[in-house]
C-alpha cells in the first residue's frame, strides 16, 4: 500500500510539473539565454525541421496530449443516446 501511495504521489508531482511548464512555456522561453532556449526547444519538440521557412515539428509527450486535450472539458464525457 505504501508503494502505491508513493507512486500516486509521484504521478501527481509529475503531472503538476508538466502542467506548470506548459502554462509558463512562453515566459520561460522569453526569459532564457540562447543556449537555454535551445535546450527548452529540444525538451518540447520532437524532430523540428524547417521547410520553406516554416517550422515543422511534433511535440514531445506528454505535451502533445496537453495540446490535444486543451479544448476538452475535464471530467465530462460526450453526450450519447442515453442522455
């Protein structure tokens, strides 16, 4: 039981950290030195490339999931035929 509680606590700490970074990403980036900006971009983006002066990228996990879920109400499922 102790191990499960500790794992649950670790999960919540990680989730809070990820959400905090996601919320403050622009602020963190703008206030960083160029070398820190490069590290931050590597932390957030997966295989960034430039094609015709356009940045193409995929977000690293779990940031991709945050973006996908950003428009979804938390804890509410869609209405189905029974509701």
